[in-house]
C-alpha cells in the first residue's frame, strides 16, 4: 500500500510540473509561493485621486486623504514640490 501512495504522489508531482511548464509557456506563473501581493486599496485609491506618491510620501496627504488624516498639504502642512 505505501508503494501505491508514493506512486500516486509521484504521478501528481509530474502532472503539476507539466501544468506549470505549459502555463509558463503562455506567460502565466502558477507558483503560489512566488506570487506577489496585489496593490492595497489605499494604493488604488491614491491612484484614482490622481496622487502619484507612495503611502510613506508627504505628497500622498492631499485632498480627501488629508481630510481623513486631519492634516495634510493645504491643511496645516506646508509643502511645495520642486521639479
């Protein structure tokens, strides 16, 4: 019985490797361990508001995001962007 279980495990492993290989030929990565985390809701929200700054940048505190934080650019935080 253990031989049969090991045979099925080996067959499953080869099938998984084939599936991953065929998917990689089409440009799809099926490795769950290596998948990157998606963007957070706050990242998408900043992008939708037209703010091209990361969460740890002072430029992200503008508009409605500044109102929610209670301070920000134009609300007690003086900042000018140099180009």
